[in-house]
């Protein structure tokens, strides 16, 4: 399936890449449908698996709408769109979804117990040659791999949101990940039109080890009354050339996800600097997750793109 042009690719890697014809994506949420979109558009047969058929039906609608945008922009033809959609098959039965898979990309909720349960099943059901990748943004690849009988074929393949747009794939080696598996995923990522960066398995890897403490510090600054939501985000956008302020970005990622990752960092390193802000913990416990719940640091109204600070953070002491 994958056409190899680079002369720097070893024969073993070429052989592994040529085997990659069918990809199974576990999960049909924001990340799952985005990963499905990219693989299908790149010519792979994609099996999208979820326990909820209605969720997959919604995912297919989302993929279609996102491809329509590409058609309008001229980056995808209507024929290519229809061909890509035709390559996607949905499954609620994992046995059927993975029985012919050459690679599986797990994109379920960021929960270690759930991911371990999924990988135990994948290890039993997948063919021996299948590479098992996880889209985790912070959970140890080594820990996940330790629950399988093929730790050498387990690897992190961390896509960025929105997947069809963002170029980066953070590739994470577990302690036992085989070199040829890493090379295969690296060249596969390039084939998907992405820019792969290889890192090692430490809490938060690189992306979230750096990003999440920045977001947490912004929340602490808000919590302590140093500045308001608008001021914090504006300073980082205009002063540091960030395309999105850290509080807006936290809303976009999901405050529950941010909280979970900060806890992974805190437990992994045992340092107080990684402790999640009390304000972040309180917002998550109260159900204010950001965009997904309709309110976080900002208030989100369907159909509106206006950035409206949540009333909870308006008229504070930093206002003149």
C-alpha cells in the first residue's frame, strides 16, 4: 500500500510498510474520526471501531463535512473524497474490526485502565504481525505494552487536534519498542503527509511535558488574581506569537483532559510544580470542561465564533 521512495529506508522497514494495507482505529470521537479521515484519504482501508454505532454514524458525518471543506478549498477533489469515504467501514465487534489489521491505532479516552483493557484484547485478537499504536497524549507506552505479549510492536502515535490539519505526529518509543517498528511508523507518518518527531517514554513525553505546565501556570495566574482571562491570553498571543492563548487552548483541549495529564505528570515526576491548579480541579469537578461542555474560561454558544469570557471570570479585581 505504501509507496517507498526514500533510499535511506532499510529493506526490513520497506517490507513492513508494504504490509500496511488495513488500519483499524479504536474510537470514533474527535481524535478517532480525524485519524480515520487521514488514513482513508491516504489510500488505506480503514476499519473504525466503537461500541456505539450512533457515535460512528456521527463521526462519518463529521469526516464528510471536513472533506467538503477540503473540496471547497481545492485541496481535495470530489472523486477523491468519495473514494476515501468508501474505504471506511464501521464495526462494533472488535473481533471483526481487527482480524485483518496490519496496524491498530487506539484513540479511546485518556484513561489507563481503559487503554490496558483495550490492549489486552488487541493482543489476543490481532494477527502476530500487527503493530499496536496508541494515540495517548501522556500515558506510559511501556506500561501499556507490558500488558501484551508483543511489547516490541507497541508504540505511541500521538496525533494533534484537529488531525486533518495539524502536521505533527509525536512518535513515542516504549522501553521495548523494536527499531524497525519505530522506523515503520516514522515513514508511515511521512506518507500520511505529517511531520514525525521521535521521543522517549517519560511522563507527558515532550508535547505535554512542556505545554501542560504552561497552561497550568496560566490557570494559577488567573486563580491568584494576577490577570484576567483576556489579559493572559492576549499577552501570550501578542507577546509570544502563540496562535491561541493558553486558557482558550485549555478549553479547546478539554479541561478534564488537561487535569488528567497534569495528574500523570505529578505522579510520574513526584514534583509539586506539576500539581494541577485548584481552580482547574474545581472546574473539572463542577463539569465545566470548556468547548465540549459549553463553558470553561469562555462561554461557547452554538453557531457563534465570538470569544466571550465566562461570567465567572468577569468583573474581577484586575479590572480597572
